[in-house]
């Protein structure tokens, strides 16, 4: 029995495993190949909803209820499919001998899919890794929530000062959601005279710098309406336990400091002898195969892949949708290799839809050439989430999870 090993059960890794399972069965290869899905956690996390977790009061829902809305047991997602789950940490891979080393075991592989995800990137800014709160996991979201609650309950002055480093999608989402949460939090903490001063610090000339200018303009209007200050063309140069220091020589004190200003590919792949580019991503071709000659049995996807658009010469964005597509492409190309088909599937370079929620029943979305905002974009966001749940869960379970999340998170989603 030959093993197809997938490192990581994020968006790309999970889709690669599910697609491979289906294709191996269709081509009657189940007796020749097995799928081994390796992840350090026994669950798959839907990271786009972590900002909601970080701004939902403990009184609204317990930690266990919240976790069930974004963290899904891999065993249940996989069910009776021919996928073996291995809960372990990746240590190294010998590509010449085709052996993966984990902390508890070693696995020989015929094909390897690298989907280990990303980690926060602090740009070597002193103090950031020690004092800033990141938003990458469910535990991170709970840590942010608890810090905000603690800041309100212990506030001796009028304003609780919250700084968000980074004005990309994650930064504007968490800042806006916290702003919408404040009225509820004031009541819970019995401090009706207490408010929050929320500041986004962004090094680029506009928020949502990776999106088109129309979306950025609408985002700035929304932030202004919410009373959120955005410091543009401003960089954090260092941080301590009370202040961030800015490149213009000024400082800003904080009670809660959240960092969403950058991610890089998982440092676990640093030791792999593959050509890497900006922030550690493995350079791959349109088939998601590393550009290095001789490694056509390896596939890198999602945040671990650096795939350039041949027309724009820009890298594919580190977003869920490209990772999901890359996972499916890797799976289909593994099957094509096994069945000796010359035709391989290439990554379809296109402009993918994006949605950025801004607190309340308001979001900004871009689909094709059209940019729209408000409640219709917010509804579109909800159905996009449901669509993903349906791709990994049975119908009624997916709908149930989605409805439970809608019921809980909508408490902060005031109209307007």
C-alpha cells in the first residue's frame, strides 16, 4: 500500500484529502493507495469567523458553544472515507528517500501535499511577538475577547484604548466587530459611561490595500461612521507592555493591542530543500508542483505555495478560496499522475470574489467588476459561509452549524 501524505488540515489540505478520497474510489485505486492526513490538532478551524468569536461575550455563549461554530472534529468531517488521521507534529521531510518525520513516527510516501498554513509575521519589530495579540486560532480569539472584557471591567478612565495593527481584511473586521460589541459590553460591565477608542495602524496609503480603490473608499467611510480612527502611511516601530511607537516619532498607549498586520508561510517548511520566495512560500507552477526539477511527486498549496499570475506577475493571495482550489487541483493532478494521464489541471488565474464584513449587518463585497456594500453584501457573506460548510459536511449538519452561528453572532449585528 502506497501512502499519499497531506501535511495540514486547513482549507487546502482538507479539500485535497476529500477530493483524493473521491477520485481514488472512482478510479478503483483504494487497494493501492491510502490517504494520510496529518495535523497537530484533531479539528479543522473555519478561520474567517474568528473575528466574531473575539467579539462575542461569554454571557452570550460559552466557549464550548463558540468552539463548535468554528472548530469541526476531523473524524466527523471525514466519516467513513478512506482517510487515516494522524494527530502529530511535522518535524522534517527527506524528499529523496520520501519519508516524513513526525514527532511520534515516520511515514513513507509516494506523494506529498504540503499544506501547513501560515503564522503571524511581525517584520522583526521589537516587542510585537511578546505584547501583541494575534488572531490565527480559536484560542487566540478567546484571548482577545477576555482581554477586552478585562479591560472594560477594570477601566478607571472613560476610554478603553484598543489598537489594531494592520488595516487589511482581518484588521478592519475585528475593529468593526469590537465597535459593534461595545454597547452590549457596557451593559454587562455596568459601566454605561465607558467607551472604547479604537485605532487601526496601517502602513499603506489606504485600508484594504490589496483590494480595489472603490472598496477601500467605502471601507474608510464605514470606519469613519463607526468612529474608528485609521492612521494611514503609519508603521509601528516597536511595542512595550503599554505603548506602541510609531514611525513619525509619536506613541500611542493601549489597553488591548491586536496584530493582524502580516502573515508568512509556516516556518516548519524552512528546512525543505525547495526554492522559496517572499515570506517563505514554496515557488510552484500552475499545477501546484514545486518549480524545482525532480520533485513532481510533491505539491504545495495554500499559504505554503507561491504561485505567480503570469499576466500580472503578482502572487496568488493567501485567502481561503485559492487554497481550496489549489487543494482540489493537487488532488486531481496526483490522480492524473497515477493513471498516467498527460493532461494536468492548471490553476485558473482569475479575480476571485472577496467580502469584508464591517460590523453590524454591513459588509463590502466585490464580485467580478461589481463592488457592492451594505446589508446585501452581508447576506452574501452569510451564504458564502454556508456554501463552504456544505462542501465539508452533510447537508443538515452544515445548515445546523450555520444557523446556530447566525443566531449567536447576529446579536452584535445591528442594522446600519
